[in-house]
């Protein structure tokens, strides 16, 4: 596999996949195990390392971890809306602004790791019981992108999202010899 040299997208950009049981099993495992994988990626990093940007002009590792928690809390709510309402409008948020708030600046990353463990247990439980037909039939509307998105698309995007940010951390560790 050729290594991606774009530090913004170390595993490449998200590429939607057609529905399959095999792909569903893989993406559900990505959701289930992300907290452990993310926690392992920051293991034994000190404060200075956690406050190092993963690339020039990018977020610090601290911001990345807190961002994953923020993003996946929103994702959890988006799925709940998509499962209980007909094509609900989901709420966009200013992820860059959120990454600059005091909870991100002042709280240690273990707070967001702990949050992710609990969140992903609930999220995975909800996701694993979605009937196969609902993955393509249930949708949400994203007003910022002016697009209707299937839950299947969202599952793949958030499975990718976790791996994407873990790769930011691991790539920096490799480049820095940490």
C-alpha cells in the first residue's frame, strides 16, 4: 500500500462504499474499538508532545483528541435524529471554534478519552441493531452542504474519521521518533 504524503489526509479522504454486510461489520468494529485505538495512539506522550501540532498549521494532538469527542457526540445525536425522524435537518457546528474553547485548552485528554469510551458503547449498541434496509432508507439533511445523507454514508464517514485522526497522531509520532 502506497503511503499518503499529504499530512492532512494520512489515510486518504473518505470514499463512500456500497452497502454490504462485510463492510457494515468492519465499520461497526471501527466505531466500537476507536476509544481503545485512540487511547493507545497517545500512550506515554507528555504535555509538550500533546501540545505539538500534527502538521504545520494543524491542530495539536490535544485538540485532535478533544475534537474526536466533540465530533462523535454530534454524530451520535445525528444518528438518533435519523432513526427517529423523517430526514431531519442536522445541526452543523464550528469545529475550529470548538477546538479553541477552554474545555479543550484546559482539560487533559483523558477526559475526552473517558467520554469516548462511554459514548462509543452506547453508539455501537444503537448502530448494531439498525435493520439493514434502514442504512440506505433512513436519511438526514445537512443544511451547510445542502445534501441529504444516508445513515450508511454517515457510518462510513465516522468510521473513517476516527482512523483519520488516529493516523494524524501516529504519523507525527513516527516523524518525531516518539
